[in-house]
């Protein structure tokens, strides 16, 4: 089967996903629909090694030399295993092209009808925006990912971005669809970033297969084919803790309840500068970001602002970066304290945007309806 790759901004979809709700299980107890399905998996190869550095000039995408069909087999095997484990009769169907081609879809549906199947589930790779660190790179389907800012720092993960569709064999219509973007921590094997191709270690081959399998499981759960809440965990990305969920906007759960409706899309801290996405003309350095120290709730932060004081960047003090961010940084406290202080002066908050790097909130951009920076820094 040809590898069909669609470009979808997975990061925005995952941000909207927030807290996932349990999908409604499909009805398999009718006269026309039982627990039988055909399985079609698009080619997961070629897989890629993606290396992300401090700037776009240090970003590389290199083909992975995997055993032929290994990634595709991982998706097929896990699909059939999970479906059968949950009471489905699952049969692999033959497809020579994408099911986006109407003729090919009808050929596959005809195979399913001949075998008296009720559904067809189609799984294929996606080409997505970078949902791991939100760099400018694209992620192609499945592969390995390295993020390094300085020598001997960063993290290494395996990733999978998949799209699943469930077709009703009787009507030929697409009944449900799901998108999954998942990554998990892999080995510490270092690969050359200037190679023409890379042969992964056996250990990393195993991590990639497991990542694909977990993503498939989450997709089947989203389609309502499997009633297993544990599969809900295998979506989005936590580069540090294998199998746990990273919320793209960590502030969402910790910000004060009366401010959560102000939360906007996260800003990639790696790509942010003093001129983008905002013009920060007060106390901003192209090297270190916000430069003016400010004590908030007994903690020293660094702040910068637009010329009119209506946009404020609030960041961690550099001295806090080596400590556990969970213990020293509450993503809600700075916004809470600032909002209360500004409210006394009649200045309101229009929007709050987390500044994130590797899934951690390093600070916030706060959009105001007045010169809040002048209020905060007066006499300090």
C-alpha cells in the first residue's frame, strides 16, 4: 500500500483536546452490525530521525533504516491484538492504494462485505506540525526525536502521529475518525546529525514499535471500539515520563478559576524573541528574554513589556532553572497576584498565554487593557 501522509496541525488539535472525555462506544448489538471489522494499515515507512537544536539551522531530518515493514507491522499487529482482546473478529484486508481514493475504498468495502464484516478501520501516518517541542519542524508519521539546546542537555523520544477512520461497511460512510499524537522517552543512544541515514539501536526499534502500538490503542479507544480507559493515556507527549500525559498548556489546570477563560494558545519559548510574537521594547534582551527583576508573592521573577505597558512577559528567574520546576513554579500564582494588583488600579486582563518549552511553563505573556507594566514597576 502506498504511504499516504496528510498535513494536519496536530498541536492545535491536541490543545483543544484538553481533558479527554470517554468516547461513546459504537453499537455492535444490532441486526446489521456485529463485532467484526476489517483492518487496513497504511505504510508507516519511511520513518525519520528528527533532530532539533537551538535554532532552525541546527534542525535536521534524516531517514531511519528500519527492517522493511517493521513499523507498519507494529501497527497492524497491535490493532488486531487489541481488537481481538476486546471481543472483535478482526481480519486484515488487502489495499493497493489510499482509501481516500473512492475506487479503492469501494474495493476494500467489497472485500469486507464478502467476508460479512460490519466495519473497516483504516490507520495511516500523518505529517504534522511539531507537537513535541513546537519547533518549526514537521514530523512525518513515526520516528525518533532528539532535542538539544546545549551539549549534553535535552531529551530523546520516539513519536507517532496517526489518523484512524472507521467505515460502516453497509453504508460505506465514515462513521468515526480520530487523530493521535504521542511520544515516549527512549534510550540515550546518540546518533550523528550529519549522517545521510541512521540505523537505530535494537532498543530504540523496540521503543518505536511500542510507541506506535500505544498510539494505535489510543486511536481505537477514541473510535469507540475499545472500552479501556487506560488507553486514554497514550495521546500527546511527555518527553520525561514515559506514558504520561503532557498538557500543552500547563497553566490550564493551575490558573485561578476566574482567569481560565482568558487562557490563549501556548507560545513556543524556543522561537519567541523580543520582537515576535510581540514587540517587547521595555527590559527585554535577545539573549535572555525579560531582564527586570520583580518580586511577586515572595518569589523573584523577570519581567519585560511592550512600549505602552499593555503586554507583559513574566519569566522564571535564571536562578530557578536548575531546580525542580514543579516545586518552585506554580503556573498560576504570578498571574493571580498580578491580576489582583492591577485590578485595584482598574486594569483588566484580556488574555493570558503560557510560554512553554518541552512541555514546561517557563512564563506567561499577559495582555492588558491598560499600562499595567507601569503600575507593577512603579517604586520597585
